[in-house]
C-alpha cells in the first residue's frame, strides 16, 4: 500500500510484539507468523497503519504477536470488523488471520461477502482441517472419516474446498501455500499484500497435536515433488523432481490431466478463473496446486464507497444536516 | 372527538376541538399521499396533529382484497395532539374491502365517504359482502356519503388530455377535496404541491387539481342543499419556529447524522434490512454528501461487527434493527462492552417473539436490551417517546456512547418509526458539541487507560503512531491492557464496567413530572410510545379533578439519578406497557410504592380510555 511505506526500512523485529507466543511448540502457525512479519518488514509498511484482525481459534491469537494495531474479536466475525474499520479508514493496511472453523464454518457467510465485495485486505486462512483450540473436533475442511472426539467412528461430512469457495465468491486474488515452504509462502504473501482488493491465501498448516500429517501426502519432503505442483504465472505447469511431468487440458473432459513434460503442457494464466478452479480441484492422482492460482484485480470496495461520497460532496458542496432538515416542505409559525 | 358541539361557528359549521380521519384503500390508491396532504393542510391551519399509516405485511396483495387494505389515520386539532386518535370521526373508503375492514373502528354516528362506483359485484364479493352494505342495515348508525367518485372524477378531468387510467388515478384527490370541504381546509397548498410534484408531467397535475376541486365542489353542493355544513377546528398556538412533518425513521436518521456532526466524526451506519427498521438506512443512504457512510451488510451480525470495526477505527459507528436482528447482534454488542467501544444500536421494536407481527407495534424488547447479553455486560438503554423525540434521543444516545466509550441501545417502535407529526426543526448551532477526542499521548499509554471520573477508556485510533496496541474480547489487565486471566483483575474489570453505569446514571438529566405534581395519589409511569395515550388520559383525569400525575422515562437503564426519590412521593404507580410488565420488573429492583401493571399486547397502541379505566381503579385503591 503506497500510503503505508516507511522510508527507513523496518525490520522483522519492528513487527515483533513483546507478547510471548503461546502456540504449541512445533505448530505450523510459527512459520506463518514469521512469513507475515517478513512480508510487512520487506514491504516497509508503517506499523501504525498496519492492522491485524482475527476471530477465535488458535490462528486468532495472531494479532498479539505482531507489533501493530490488533483486534482479537469474536468467532467468525473478523471480516465484518475489518470491513467496518476500512469503511472508517480506507487506508489501513489490514490483515485477517483466521482458521478453517472461523472462516468457513461459523464465519462462512462473512468470508463469502468480504471476498465478493473486494474489500482491500489480506486474508490468511490457517487451514489445519481441525478445531485446535477446542481440542480436536473435525472441521469443515476435515476429510471424510476423520476420527475425532466428536466423530469417534469417523466424520461423515464431505470437506469444503476453501479455494473453490473463495473463487466462487468472486475473490480476485486466490493463492495456496504450505506452512513449512517458507520461501514460497513469503513470496505468495508479498503478492497478496501487493494485490489491491481482498487477497485470499489458504495455508495448509500442520496441527501436530490434533491432526498431525494430515497434508503429508503432498507436503512431506519425499512427496512434494510428485504430489504437489508449484505454479507461477506464465510458466508451464510442470512438476516431478526433474520437472519431467506436466499437466495438459483434456479437450473432452475439460480436466487437467498428467502428461509428460513435452506433451502440450499448459502454461499458468493467473487471470483465468476457470483454470484456477480446475487447479484447485486436483487431489488424489494429480498433484495439489500451490502458488498464486488467481490474480485478476478489480475495483476496491472501500475506495468505491468513499468515491461515491466524494462525488456526492462535489455535487452538493455545502449541504449540512441543518440544510437537510430544512429541505422539503416547511412552514413558519 | 371531545366536546362535540363546542360552539356553532359563523357559518353553520360545527366546531370540534379535534378530528380523526381515516383513509383506506388499495396500496396503489395513494392513501398515504392524500393523508399527508390533509396533514400539511391542517398544520397550515394552525393545528397540531399526529398521523399513522396502517399497512399489511403483504407487499402487493390482490387489489380489492380485505388483507391488502392500506389505511392512513390522522388526528388533528386545536390542542396538543399526542395520539393518532381512537375512533375516527370520518372514514374514507375507496372500495368495499376498505369499508369492511375499517368500519368497525369508526365512531358511532361518524361520517362515511365511499365510492359507489367501486361497489361492483366483483368487489363486493372480494370484500366478503353478500349484498351491498349501502342497501342494508350495515351503515344505519353512520352518516353516509356515497357519490360515484370514479365517474365524477372522470367527468372532472374530461377536459384534460389524459388516458382513462391516469384520469381514474386522480380519484384519491377527488376524495381529498371532499374531506377538505368537510373540515374547511384550504386547497391552495395542495395545488402548489401537485404542480411541483408533476412539474415534468403538468397534465397529471392539472388532472389531480381538477379532481380535488371537483370533490370540494361536491361538498359545497351538500352544504347548499342544507344536508350538512361540515366542521371547523380551532387552531392552537404553537411555539414559533420553522416546522415540518417528520416520521420517527427520519428523525432517528437525522439525529444520528447530527450527532456525527456535533462530534466531528464520520458516521458509519451499518445495517441489514428488517421491518420496521429499514427506513433509517434509506434516509441515511441519501446523506452521502454529508460524509455519511452507509453499509448494507450481509446479515445483522455483520452490521454490528462493521459498526464496531468503524468505532475502533475512530468513526461514530451505529446500526439499527428490530428485535430478532438485535438478538443476533448481542454477541457483538458484548464485544463492544468488553473492548469499551462506542456504538449506538437502535431497536425499532415490533410485535414478537420471532416473526410475530412484523408490521405491528410492541414494546417487548426491554428485557432483551437490558438483560439480553451473555456475561455481566451492562449498557445504557434509552427509549424515544414520539417521532419528534427520536432526534433528541439519537443525539443523547450518541453523546452517552461517545463520552463513556460504551455501546448504547436506543429503543423506538414500529409505531414511532412510521407515525408522523409536525416537528420544530432544531437549530444545530444551539446544540452542545459532543467533545470526544482521539487519544494521541504516547507517554505511559496502554489501551485500557481510562478517565478517572467518567471511567471512559481512551480512544486510540489505528493510524496513530506510537499507540500500536492489541485489544479484544479476552479480559484485559486494568493496569497494562494486556490479556489477563487473573481472577482478581476480572473482578475489578467487571466492577469497573458496572460502575461506569453508575457514573452515567449520576450525570443523566433528572426525571421530572410530565403532567401534575409530585406526591399525587396516582402516577402513571410510561416509556416509549405509550407516552401519547397516557399523557392524554392523565390530562383528561386531571380535568375531572383527580390527583393524577404522568411521569415519562427516557432512561431505562440506568434510571435517572432521582427516579427512586420521585417515585417515592406517589401513593400508587400505574405502568401501562405494550408487554407483560417489563418496566415493572426493572422498577421493582428499586424499592418503590405499590406498582400496578397495565398490559396490552395486541399489536395496537393503548386507547386513552383503557388507561383512564386503570387509573380509576388505582384511585379507588388509594381510598
Ligand atoms: S492446537 Fe494445533 S493449531 Fe493449535 S497451537 Fe497447537 S499445534 Fe497449533
């Protein structure tokens, strides 16, 4: 954000609060915190213009650990508080830290609407597919048959695809990252921060206490190469340890299918929502796509709101509430 | 109508102190428009008045059906008018269904004006009449005028180049013309209004004016024939000033915008559509040039969240809803209690529970406002008594919220929101500023710092260098503002939140007796829109020599500082409420003389005589 750049470049330490971090040691949240602080420092933003808003859950403790303005609100409602704050001050640089229960279950409605309105903010979804703070119940992103205290013989609900939800809601920036892939995570957060409008970043985050290794099939060191495809705008959709595999479009099914690197591999175009949807669809048998899936900016909501106000002011320069009350039919006694 | 036949005026017109007229017809009949015009004409004749639209919940019911009848009632007269009147003196029914549904309200002996042209077989059947009520005993107790208004309207506009449909649409003004004759109102202003309204389609103005004049002339022929001479209504001396007609929704909206101006803060008003609260959003959405931000949120919770977020970022945050919506907002209101942020929450109450009777009025959300949150989460609760009072109450609510950094609930109701009456336009320069500053001092800052006298938390606004801080719904340490799970600190913070209410109570305007004297045998104590009928009932009882007083409460939580003292002077207290006795419960928390409730939950306001009867019973009990 332009208005929010400090000349003397701040450091990660400047965004580190005096509060002791209270996540379980080894939690994936630590690396997200590190990447966010790094993004703030590298973007050179002003601490006083930077805001972190959260709801409830493990992820929602995030604001306490960043030395800027922070509001730890109520379950699922961070997008509403953020929208209000941005209506009051459209220039604030707002981050929303949220979890899968917070963003997709109790706060699902608000998530949908902050995305479609395109309120300028950065939404980081800590997706660990479990309720951590309440000790391990299955969440809206848990895979079917998840064994948990509230589903002792396995959960029945089919999981929600967070990226699909974001794209379906009309989000203009949608990305996926993995907590322990620091370099990629930082670059995605940087792009999210640079994007004007609602940026949605789903981070696959390991909760080793209640849902350890749930994403290991595509995030474990020996699985990344073959089961994850890290995409870049304009680059070919290649994966495998030697980038020997690729994805091409099957013209009959309109699905992405695996192929050899030479066989008409598709290039990623991050302005195509159709491609982003298809990339987000991949699971068993095809690599899980991470990176910036969709980046196609549109006008920013809070700016448009204030533009309408500015326009109304230009049209009727001097009207006051006194004038409003005196307008229309009045009579003197 | 009190004192019928008060005096015979110069002409043969009879003088009446007040008159109640009720218009009824289909939603497309322009009932509200002619009602409004009669209101304006009456105000210009020097009457005080009150009006109320009575409409069904169906948006567009089939024409001519009984469940689709719209009505508009107007009470005007030569004394302060505090209710929309009990029994109409005149009913204007534009079709059979309108007659069928509204006739039972009419005073025996009252005047009925119907359009015989609309009494077709089909319309009679839709209204559920076996045969025409004009031809049987149905109307024998009334004075009936049944011209063929449709035909007469067509004739009156024949010279004007209008389609038949447009010509017929002037029928409401024909009826209004007749009513103007009946109560001796001038046509001039309505003609001007029509010309201004149809400035781009002058033929429509001409048509309506012609119909208006024809209706008036019809009245004159009745007079000439000696059947009836109509009425005159004396004028009343109103305080001098500029007046206009307002509804409670307008005054809430303008009050919030005025408060923002007095506080020199941007108003961020977030709300979700709900009957009967929505018009507040409509009115504020028209004030963008004043810098008002309106936000139609995805739901009630989001509206509350946005108001809180805006307050946190330094704006004046406000929201409005009705009972079911307020229930959804309560979790977030408690966050505003915990984070000590100023927001005004308007509840336009309606008949509940659940969807209840969404277009009907009730005052049954007082418990919800005072007690309806989780945890110990006390907040101030105010109630407005009339459309005119909403403006002052909105500013008052904002002043309390901003001065003490607390959410405030302001209660109105469906009746107040939709009713209208003449309002003396306030002078903004005469209103005291709301002087609340953002905190900027970095020295020794922490987010839970507070003013030792008002106990108000500081207001450190994002964007201010050096005041970066974190707050939220977790308990905060009194000394540092950091999150704290310390038991003693939680006790202390809970005590502070409760003490803040005590501080506010001490600084509220003292309660005064509205009518009558301290120490009266019976005091009628009211809140909200029950003010009107109670005030009138007490006036009437006083005129009969009874020792009765009226005390009206704006502050419901906390009570005004002297309330207990004042209440203790009366022998008995009567509390009429459109609920099962919610204010009484609050009053009983303070020791006070015997309190009797009078409860009415029909979706309709109290009748004056119902309150009078209850006062009589209380007076008996004193003896
Ligand atoms: S419970 Fe899981 S998500 Fe929560 S802090 Fe511990 S490891 Fe992290």
